[in-house]
C-alpha cells in the first residue's frame, strides 16, 4: 500500500464519518507466514499484552521478546495510520530458535502461538523479570479422580496456557467446554492406581477449571489426521462462539469471570498445510480484519459467518483460535 490514495481501511472509516481510532497496519507475507502474522496481530490487539511488552525492560537484544517489542513500538509510533509493516526480524529470530518454522512451509498458527507464548515466558523468567505472560494467559485446572472401590477422591492441579477443544457438527464453545469436563470412567487397561487401596481400581475422573485465566485462548481442534489421505484434513463443522462467555466447567468455589471476545484467528482452505490464516480483532468497538497486508473494517455480523459450515470437510473460513479477555 505504497500509493498516495487512502487505503481500504481509511475509506471504510471515512464512509461512516469516523476518524481512525488508532493505527491499523498490515503485515507483509513473503514466505507463507500468514500463520504467524495472524498471531502477531491478535496479540497486538490484546491491550494488556501490548502494554506489558512495550514497557518491558529488555536485558538482551538477542531474544524474540526484543524483536517483537521493536515491531510493536514501530507500529504504535508509525507516522502513518495505515500501511504495511514487515515481521521479518521477529520471524528470523523465531526461525533460528525453532527449526520447525525455519522454512517457507505453511504451519499451524496454534502451534506457533503456543510456542511463542512459552518462549516469551521463558525469556522473561531467564532475565529475572516477573512473567506477565504467565499472569495474562495461565489458568489452572484440577483433575478429580474418585476411586470406585474406596470412594477416595484425589486432586491433581495443572496449569494451562490455552484450552484445546474437540469440535462436533453444530456445537458451540459452551458445549465443547462442557464435554471437556465430562466425567470419564477409567476401567480395563486404563484403571487408576489408588493410593488408599494400594492397587489399580476402576475410577471416575473429571477435569474442571479451578483458576480461570485473564486471557482465555480457546483452540478448536479442527485439524484431524486422515489415515486414508495421509495428511491433516480440516473439520469445517459449525461451532458457534458467543461474544460474551461465562465458563460452565469450573469448580464450585471458582471466581466467576465474564469474558469478552476480542480476537479470532480464522482459517481458510482445506488443511493447515494447504490454507490461509487471517485475524479479526475488536478495536475501539469496531471489528477489523487483518489479512496479511490487506486491512478492512468488517461488520459484526461477519463473525457468524466464520462459525463454520454444515459440511464436515470443506474449505470455508472457520474460527480456529478465539481470544477472550476477562472483563473484571
Ligand atoms: Zn481406592
């Protein structure tokens, strides 16, 4: 968008008689990096993430954190309100540190997101800083297992950075969360070792959220390996996700949080090796679509069009990673 005329996003705002509330900058896509570009946009529009990163004191320039901070600072201080930036420096660092991404192949944006978050968390801890990454994204769940012989219940806590949810045709985030926490019976080869009985017993187990994160990332498991095709295919199932969400799979005394959707990574195409990603984010009450270097304002109604389709397999645009923030 090196031209002199107004960009698409500027025209969009002009049409509704409004000024651009902040800078909306696209990212170049030179080496199939839409999987990363969409993640970097979603995180940029996570207000707390952006704020903490920009204000973070950096001990070493040789980190992903340093490169990402530089990118975001260039973005917030850009003279132009629209245009295209390059994520090359961030990506070069990521590629050096993780050979999985060190090629021009298509990748799974979820894999990249989780790797990036963990990497930033490690870099903060390595320089002795408090990890705001952990503070933003980390939640805790607890697995309760009841021995069906002695009725003794054991609890095991585990932390998570995101929730990976199974999808079904015509389901919703809420039903997927419920299914995530359904009671399972451990029997046969899966019997549970009960400390009280001192032997393997049948047991019932369920996993509930104990500590909901400030930023909740829900990953829809849309890629499924097909033995027949010998590659991952995409489940295009319709999965509805509300703009506001209350978790329905928490322990009884869990602090209640109301979540609001602020970003969604959308996948287009038949599978992650043969597809495309874009990010749709909420900014100052508007929904903005970032498709690499193409940026436009979209109607809120578009969100319903990315729930998926009535066909199992297909290449329609589908919500893939959802970002919710706790509003209190
Ligand atoms: Zn027992």
